[in-house]
C-alpha cells in the first residue's frame, strides 16, 4: 500500500496523532485529568450538598463528562457519532463558562438558589 493511499484513508485527527504522538498523549492525559477533577468534583458536590441549587456541581460534572475520552469512545461505539477532541474541549469549556455565569447570577434568580 503506498503512502499516498494510506494518507487518504486517515482522517485529520488520526494524522495529528501520527505526526505529533507526544502532544496527543499529553492531550489524552489532560482530558482524563479534567474528567476526574471536574467531573468527579462536581459529582462529589452533588452527593454531599444535594442537587439544588443548580450551581452545586452540575456544570462541573457535565464539563468533566464532555471532556472525557470515554464519552467520545462510547458515543462512537453506541451512537455512531464521532466526537473530535476539539468538539469535546469546546463542550467542556462551554459547560464551565455556563457554570460560572450561573454562579454570578444565581443569587439574583430564585430558581437557581434556595
């Protein structure tokens, strides 16, 4: 199989992994660290403080889940939807920002706070 033929079958993310293996490994470790710290921390807040107000860990937990490599693997396996690393990072950042905004306006909106 020629090199050109092999390159045509690879998608852009696979090419990035092949050309920068160290960067891909660092990104994978960072994604798992974010999943454990943000997702696990958000879940522990929900367990210890309860589900209300909505700022009690929901946004952190969903941010961790969005950034987790396991989420991408399971969505591709079960749903047939391939989530790129950029998509996962964007979703994790959006959940994080939404949580920060919820904290800022939480005291002003009755249903966000107790």
